[in-house]
């Protein structure tokens, strides 16, 4: 249809008619004069709408399914993320509990030795600065850390600081072959020098070649001049082997360190030395030995003999008490008949009755 003056006039008339019908329908309410026309239109166009809806529903369902699939995928992703967060939280809770125990143990060690420490976390393990056994901690010069400071944890001596950066430091571990520390034996005060041997026990050379030392003896640090690089009294380890004394000037012993160098996490740098030498106060108390239980076994009786029966004229011994059992003396047996016949007539023995005498109130048996 071409755009002409007549077509525009027709469009205006149709729009005006539509507004008039709408106005009449609204004012008429349920008795609207166009209600019949509406019902007729519904009867004509209703089946067409149902058919179109039936044809369009699969497409709409597919679109809705795609949209719901995206929402379900989003929900699944959110649930997986929440599950991973919960697992990470559980793992972190276990780790936090372990770290709290390590921190508590380290604080007790520092308190026993009166060491002023700065807590740190091991953030790297490996070869650094040309050393084979080192760790990197997350504190440095900004935290007051200086070179040649003692590093410890709740178990004992960890090492010493070798390199200091602004916010990190490198620690040489006590099991490194280049590590040497002065030691002192518990109670005996025998001095020596401990050297690291990697994953093997520390080698300690005692200055006294005739020193009396045995397996299980414990050592602590002797301390250095001006408390650098080592403060005194830090637990080092326990003797596991002693070389025989060969008459030399020194004697070698092998010490298992208290610290596990492959599982370091929380450590402390001693930034303030104790006022007095704590000596053996930092060492843990030795466990008390368990009481020994003694069991006394009763030997079994020989074959054919009851328990407690007298053997070889000896008095039997009770099974558990160890007391000697005494039996009443047995009366001697009567002499044989031929000996009775050969006895001379006389007063009978008071202890033995007359064998030929019969009771008076009974007749003799013929």
C-alpha cells in the first residue's frame, strides 16, 4: 500500500475507531456491547493460538533448558568452590593446630633459658649462599635480626644466621658439614665441639680423651664470646654411640640432634642473650623408668606326686608363700609277730597294748 493522503486518512480513522471501541468496552463493564465480538474473536483465534503455542513450546523449553543449564552449572561451580574452601579450611586448621603446638613449645624453651627471641616462619629450604643445609626465614634486618645470631625451636638448636636481608634471612643448619658449635655435657661439664654430618648424627670431639660418657648422655651449647654466634644452654642432642678411648687427646662421640631439620616450620632467632648461663635448665626432664614387675613361678610337682607332698624326708614348701609346712610326727608301727613272741614276760609298754590280751567283755575267737 502506497503512502498517500487517502491511506493516512484511513489509518487515522481506524485508530480513532479503536480508541472509541476501547472506551465503550471499559465503560460497559460486563455488559459491554463489544463482548460478543470479543467472544467471537476468541472462538476464531483461540485454536490458532494453541497451535502456535504448541509449535513454539519446544523451542521455548529448549531455550529455558539452556538458560537453566547455565544456572545449574553456576550453582555446581559455586558448590565445588565452597567444598574446596571447606577442605582447605580443614587442612589449614590442622596445620594451625600443629603450628600452635610448635610455637608453644618454642616459647617454653625460650622461657626456660630466658632467651629474647623473634618468631619466624621457614619459607624456603635448599642450597643458598653455597651451603648445602640452609633455610630462609621471613624476618630480616627490619626485625632486628643480625648476622651470627642463634636460631632455635621448641626442640633445641636449629642453627645460626649467616646472611641478613631487609625482610628475610638465611640460616645455616646445625647438621651442615661447615657448622661447628661448642658443647658441654650434662652434669659432667665435659667440653667438646660438635660438627654437622648431614643426615647422620653429629660428630662431637670431647677435649678430654678419658672422659666418661655413655649412650643417652645429653649435650647443650657451651656459648660463645659476647653470645655470638651461640648463646649458652640450648639443647643440642643425645649421645647414641661412643668410640672407645684410645689414649688420644680427644674422644669422639656421636650425637642425635633433637631438631628434625627436614621438617622445620616455626623457629625463633635469639635477639637477646640470657643474663646468666641456664646450663642444663632448658633440657627436658628425663622420663621416669617404669616399675619392674617380678613374677615368681612355682615349679611343677614330679609325676605321681601331689602338690605339697613330702619328698625325701624334707618338709614341703608351700606353692606361693615359701613357708615350711610341718606335719605331726607319726607313731612307730607295731613290731612283727615273731618279735612279739620272743619278748620276755613282764609289764607291757605303756604306749603299746598287749597283742595277746582280749577284751574282757568279748569272747575269744576259737
